[in-house]
C-alpha cells in the first residue's frame, strides 16, 4: 500500500497545526483562530508560514487575510474528516 505523497509532509505537523488547517477549511479567520486556539495573532501567522514551508502551496497570503488554496482545501477536507473521527472516539 502506498501512502499519499502529502502524508510524509504532514507527519511533521502538530495537532494545533491540524486544528488551524481545519479552522481555515471551515472558513475561519486568523483572529477567530487565535481566540479559539488560545494563541496570539502573530503565533497564528507564524504557524501558517511553518505549514506553508512544510506543505508548499497550502495558503494564499497575498492579501491581508490568508485563505486556503485549492491544494489547501483538498488537504483541509481530509484533516477535517480525521479530526471528526478522532472527536467521535
């Protein structure tokens, strides 16, 4: 069985990174993510940069407000499903 190529990149992310991806997948903002994850807005920005370095092309940060690219939405969907499965257990 071969693993999704993106899986090896995602292994280096921590659970808060996954929660952040899920938050943006659900249409959230940096300010709301900071409140919900008990982080500062600069910490959210730092995590977005870290995630983008590990899994290139996840976020579009050209404008003031970051949002997921098509690749980010695809990965976000899988992260969202995985978090839901973990929360059900």
